[in-house]
C-alpha cells in the first residue's frame, strides 16, 4: 500500500510541475508605439484653441480685452455755453430841475402853434443838455424846424447862453429862443418872442 501512495504523490508532483511549465508567462506591458503627432483640429472644430476668446452672442456685451464703444459727449448745457457779456447801459442823464412856475419847452411850442406861428417837426433833445451832449446845463431842449426852445434851471444860466448867442437868441426869464439852426426870418422873430413873454 505504501508503494501505491508514493506513486500517487510522485504523479501529483509531476502533474503540478507540468502545469507550471505549460502556464503562459505574465503579460508584459505593451510597448509604446511612437508615430507622427495627430493632426491639429480643423479651424471649424467644436473646441476653440486655448486662450482664444469665443465670440459673444448677439445682444451680449463683449468681455475680456474688448474695448467698449465710447459714448458720445452730451450736448453743452446753458451753463457750459459761453455767455456773451454786454456792456452795461449808461446811467440815465440827470438834468437840473426846471424852476416851478416856468413854462416847459413843449408848452412854449404849443403856444407858438396856437398863435399861428410855424413850429414844425417837434423833437425833444433834452439829452443834449447833459454832460454827454452839449453840456449846456439846461433842463429841457425842444427843437423845431423854425426855432429851438431852451429851458434853464435859473435866469443866470439862461442869461449866459443868451449872451453867447447874441444876435440869434432871445431870453425871457429862464427860457431862451435860439434861431441859429432855424430858417426863421429876422422879421418874424419878434412874433415868437411876444408869445413867449405872454407865458410868464
């Protein structure tokens, strides 16, 4: 019986050795096959190249390095516009007052017309009495095409001007009639002077 057991053990051992020899060796790692690099993706590939910005969809603002459009400058307002400075208007001329009870220049002209004397184209030139005009110091000056009527603040001032215009002027109180720029004939002048004397 012992020899039988020994024979079986030897057979089992031999079978085991045979199995070890017939087993294929362990698979070695597959060698790396070197070859030409893969072709780059076509321009219309779905994946965009690294670092390139994808185009913005319509209606969306571009981000990244895109420069936003410059906004137009607002129209200048009234405060920004240069305002034109106008020179100040000169102050009104202040003339010396007429004496109370003395006739005005227009009253004298109205009296001439009532008497049938010529006194056409009546003009108020009182501004010439002031320093910016003739500087005569009169209170009123009413001019017609036939005679000029000066009204002074006092008789002294009126007398001084009447003497200066001697031969072409007539004074009655504070009123002086001037014929220098009028075509009134010398023969008609006493009629104007008579009407002026009646007003005082």
